């Protein structure tokens, strides 16, 4: 028997990507769309070239990069909608299971869900067309994930700012069809913000169905930016994070303790300072004493975070891992972003080695898969044989066999943790802000 077989700590990782993407070539959604919307769908298809030209003009699309990307990855990119090719790509990356968001093509939007309700899902969409496009994608996605349900958690599109009864009905329909999570708009635009009690039946239905609610980066007020792309990229991860504090401070998490909420592909670098700030306000920091008590909350913000909130921290960075004891190790869910060019595919194994080489194995297992399994309901027992076959081992990620030394190297950061709660000095500056 090998040393690896003797020591489960050296077993291959069970990796679950909390952020992947799939979608049909847009024109192929027609069979999934109610026939009364076919004419509007034809109009939407006819506007694609104009949208692509506008993206090029604004600098969002780089023609040279796009040509090379599609040329170099033509076969693998078919995994955006072809199940057999997708499994081949996931296996190559060592990914046993995935959470599947819309829009496989993040370069030319060739796989955009009908009427732009994929990653651009927003409160400014026509309610009828928005729900029609969402349902078309959700129907296709349910078929797609049903071929290997143990490996995929499909994320249903949910235009939550529409008529509440229809929204709740779509939650139950999506659940019954085999989908496992819900993506809501990160922007409500001119509709009711998420602190409005009109949404309570939606949050209740999501909790009842055990379907996590997630926002995802993509939507932003692009009409405000002109051709200044730097403004867009500076804000695009802020919009999906914004609903978090609307839900938290308005008591949604208190009223619906079974609701799970996540922010996808927006990093988690912003969370430690936000959590520090919110906790201090709630716990009576000097600057918050003049404010009325936060009657909607029965506990400090960090307790809601640990109980109900998670971050699908796609392409998790070294800086973010260094802050994991403030964020909470179990609140960080790694993602590959397959098959988007800003993701780790097709070099995920090398990327994991570069990023996780000095992180304790037990914590790596949580962030790379086990935490996501708990949030999204994956059966780790069913995935274990596959993980043993395709998953990288700790040694392959460059992680030291002597875990006691690795643990010791992080002991001070772990002890400090959330420094505003532990009364330890701030780990970087040596002061307690």
C-alpha cells in the first residue's frame, strides 16, 4: 500500500468549480422559447452585429485577441454546450463538478441567452421578454445538466424584479426541472431595491427550495462610461456585491435564515474591509453611535456571513487567500470560470500550483470543493471515485508533506483572524484600527 493510500491527507483533491458557464449558440434557443416570442427573438438576433461593433468601439472587444482565442481553443470551446466535450475539458482541468452560469462565450456573446438575460440580466429588461428569455435558457440548461446531474449544478436565470407570482412560480418550476441555484440581477435599475418587502415571497421560496441565490458580475451602467473602459472594469465587480448589504441591513437574512446568498466572479478582496466596517457599525463604533439601532438585525453582520453568505471567488488571488481568516475559509468557493478567457482553463492545474502551493491542505480542500459541495448540494460520495481519478494531489500542487510546518507558518494570521473581534493587532500594519 502506498503512502498516499495510507494518508487520506495526500489523496487527490475533489475540486468543484463554483463558477463555470454554458449556453447554446444563441439562435439554437428557438425550440426552448415560447412561439409567441419568436418574432421578437428574430429582431434580437438581427441586432447582434451592431452589438458586436459597439463592443469593439468601446474597447470591450479586442479583435486580435478574439481571433486568436477562437483559433487556439476551437475544440475546447464547444464544451460550452456540448456535454461530451465539456466533460473532457473538466477532466483535463481536474474539476469533478461545477456550478453552471449562463453565457459560455464571453468574447463575442455568440451564446447569449435570448434577449440578453444572461450575465447582462438587469432590472431594466422588458418583464415579458426577460422572463421568456430566462425560461428558454432554464429549459435548455435543465436538459443539459440532466445528462450528468452529479457533476453539474445548473443556475436558473431569475428576473426577480418582475411580477412576484411569476417569479416564485419559476423558482418552483426550475427546482422541479433539476436546477439547483438562482441568478438574480445585480442591478434593479428603476425597479424596487432588494430591501423592499415585496421580494419576501421570493426569498422564502428560494429558501424553501434550498436554492442558493447568486449575483454575477457582468451588468453595469455602461451607458454612463462612454469609451472609458477603465471605469467599467473598476465598477463591474461592485454591482453584484451591492445587493449583499441591501439584503443584510434590511433583515432579509434574519427573516429567512434558510436563504443562502452568494456573489460570483467579483473576487473577495473587498469583503474583509466591508465586514470590518459593518461589524463596527453594528457593535457601536464611535462613528455609528448617532445612528438609530439596527433593529432589523439580531446579530452582528459577520454571523450572517458565516451562516448564509458565500463568495464564488473565481480565479482566487494570492492576496485574497492571505485574507482568508478575515473572510472565513468556508466562505471562499474557488471557480475556474470555464470556458471564459479570464479564467484558469485550460491551465487550471498550473494555476492551482502557483496559487495554493503554501496553503494548508485541509483549508485547500474546503476552498477548492468541499465548501461548494455543502452550499450547492453536491454528493461528495458520488463524486469521490471521479476525484480520485482526475483530481490533482497535494504533492502535484507543490504542497509540503510536512503539514505541521505549513500550519505553523499561518498560525499568527489564524490567531489574529478577524482582528476587530479578537483584540489582536491588525496583522499587516501592526495597529488595531
